[in-house]
C-alpha cells in the first residue's frame, strides 16, 4: 500500500512536471506591459518633441507610434488626440510622487524617475480612460488624463 502511494506520488509529480514544461514552452502575451529600458532623459526628449513648443498646454495630436505622458500631482500631461485603431507604445514618467496609470485594462505603478511602457491599441472612436489608481495626495481622486480618439 505504501509502495503504491509512493508510485502514485511519483506519477503525479511527473505529470505536473510535463504540464509545467508544456506551459512554459507556450507563447505568453499576458497584459501588454513591456520592460522599458528607456531612460528619463530619453523620455523627456520624446515628451518635448511630442508636446511641441507650448509644452503641451494645448491638446497634442500624436503623430508617431509613441506617446509620452508625464504623471504629476494631479494630472497626466499633455491632453492627447490619438488615431483610432492604432497600436501605440505609451511611455509614462512620474515626476513628483508615486502615481499609477490605469489604462486599457492594466495598471502600471509609476515610481518617480522610472519610465514604464505599455503597448496599447486605441478603440475605433470615443475616449480612452486614463486614471491614477495610487493615492498621491489631496487631488488624487481627480487625477485623470484626457485621451480623445479621433481621425
Ligand atoms: Cu493618484
């Protein structure tokens, strides 16, 4: 009896091992988060180029495939107009305290000075919700971004 239980355990563990190897060999897309290797200086150069001479005080129509959003108490800057059904790389940088970016069904924790990037496909029309999900001070509940989808 003890011998049979021992064999059952060995067979069970062998099956688990095979399933683990099969699972690890499958492609895993998961949430669309990338491991960003972008430095803060690269982010700021991209942000300045995207935001233009008025530094994002008016809504910015994004021209390329990269979006740069600064998170700071208590806004995401700048306001954006993006193309419909387009795949973007969205880069975030918190510049004062810890924030987060809840967008496209994922939430990224944003540590000051560390660039986080996700890949995101915009919807066909409407507005893409962006909200801070990490308490960051008195204005936290109002901290959202404005991303309009338009041709
Ligand atoms: Cu917040």
